[in-house]
């Protein structure tokens, strides 16, 4: 079996290493390759820095996915697109576009969702909001809301939305990996919580919580309450009513 070749002109920056560590995987040959180029949002500053890194992937024999492993931000394969992906901090200029994207993705019913009620009570942290771009066009967005559970600080991830024309190309997964890593790097943060489908999020490092342990301000399917934490044991012990982020903790 051959292997995909990842060559970089300089040392990788840490912010997307969780994505980049999924670069090496088995392929079936070298007769046909596709070059995938990524721009990496570097150290969470104000710009998108281009890194000279390329995946040369044999498209004739796609990788067979390994079984999902909770707590692992690196288990999924790279996004499948052949234009430059940039993940950057959101700015005020993104506001109208993000509002339209969320409206299209979730419709007017989004305001009645339980997760929206959490964001009504506790404002999002705009310093963690991310926008994904391909070729300079915004194609995805994700937000984070600071919360606590039983006095333990963390974040609620969402909403996560991608442009319908660019779905099923790994953009949402890249955003989840990046925003999860950025959130967990904050001082005192122990978990990232979300409401979503386990088959999508478990390969991205999330695990099921103990049913009934985490209390939202409204009805939520317990099977869709997922958490990223330091271990599966920690996730299952996490409990309490969602409250405000405890400052200076």
C-alpha cells in the first residue's frame, strides 16, 4: 500500500495540528493524485496565514475510516476540496452573512431551540467565533458560548453552519476541530458541550454524557448531548444545570 505524502515548507503552527495530524493514511497507488491546499488560521490572530503544505492523495483508493475514538481531535481525514481553505476569526463585516447563513440553515424555528435559550441567557464569546473561507468566499461559521456545569467552566459549541453549496466537504468538521481546540486552550476551561448527532461528532473527539446529568433550560434529546473533555470518564461525571461562566476561577 502506498501512503499520502504531506510536505511542508516550514514547521506547522499549532492551531490546526489536530487537523494536520490526520494527514498520513493508506492509499492504493500513485497514478492519480489530487493536491489539496490549506491556509491555516495561525495562532488565532487577525489574519489567515498561508502555509505551503499539500496533501497529495490517491483518489482511486479512499481511506477506510477507522472506528471513532472519543476524545480524539485527529481521527478524521482531511476535508475533500481542491481550493484553499482558510479558517479565521469572525469580524463585524461577517455579521450580516452569518445571520443569513444561520437563517437558511436552521430557519425561524432556531429561536425556539433549547440551545438558543442558552445563548439568550449567556452571550457568545466573539473572540472564539470562526469563519471558514474557500477562495476568499465565506462558506462556514461557528460560535461558542461560555458556560459552567457544577462550577466547572466550559463552552457550548454552536450554531455550526455551512453554505449549502459547500456541504459534505469537511468544512464543518474543520471548524469543529479548530474551535474546540481554541476553546479548550482558554485558561480554566475543562469541556466543550454541544447538542448534535453522535455519528458526526464522536470522530471529532466528543463523547456521550450521562443521560439526565446535564440540565438545559428546555427539552433536549439526551442521546444528542455530547461533550469533549480530558477523558471519557470526566465527560460522564460532568453534571449540573447550565450556568454562567465563573470568572477568575
